[in-house]
């Protein structure tokens, strides 16, 4: 009983037709569902932003989505409004099996700081509580799937490795935004951190 499946942000707004759609994001749902019964525990992360979140370009006059600004915690990509609390866009993809989940972890709910990683806010110091949950249950071997490879999956995997967890990324069950080469950079970073990048 040591393996946890971490399903990252499989939400409507990140799938085709959503506010921040990742190409092919809906194609991986069936494969993720097939993995769920093989894990000792299943954790779903859920972006859960207030409507006035500071990572939204709409909150910065004269700025456009995908531009970058400096926040107190460092560089921040400005996104289209997405995964706003209580909206259909924030809901999980309707075909995702959510009933078997042991934990649904909401992140990005603090209005002044974004949260890519399942473990820490983007300041890299404010914890989400996931580490404690996994350690309390003796879950040491983590498999990551979901959206997007180069942002929330990448940050989660890097933090998992920093915290001493074993991390496997099912690259076939992730999809990327690939903003200015971010997919190649994320792939290199995860591999350099000691994560296993697998296709099946």
C-alpha cells in the first residue's frame, strides 16, 4: 500500500472548449480512469480560483493572457480567467471517475498567489497539506497524470522529488500547453530531478 495516483487538474476549463484549453486534454480521461483501480490511493487536484485572482490577465490593466509579470513571489504568467470557484469550468471533466478518489485537493484559492504544484503555492513555502496526507498514509510512490505537463504536473513532480517521494510521470496521460518551449524545459527538469518519464 504505497502507490498513489495524482490526477492533476482534469477540469473542464483545461479541456477543449474551456477557457484555458490544453490541446487534446480530453483524450487522456479514459486512460486515467483505467489507472484508478490499480492505485492504492487516488488524489485529484482541482484549480479553484476566486473570480478576482491576481494570476488572471483581466485583473491587470493593459495586460494580455500569456504575458508575464513580476509578483512578490517571482515571475507569473497571466492567464485567461479559468477554473473560477463554483463554475462549470472548474468542475472535473464529466467522464473522469471521481467517486474512487480518496482526496480532492483544491489549490489556487488564495487570491494573491497562484498555485501550480499540488504540494506548495508558487511562493514555494506555503504548503497545501498534500505532503502530510501522503506521509500519514505511507504513500511513497507517486504516479502523475493530467494537465498540463509543463505547468501543474511539472511543478508537482519537482516538489515531490524535493520532498523525497518517488515520482513517475505517465507522459501518455498528460498534455501540455507548450508556451515558448515550456514542454521541453519541463521534461528536462523532471528527468534531471530524478523522475521517471514513462509512456505506459
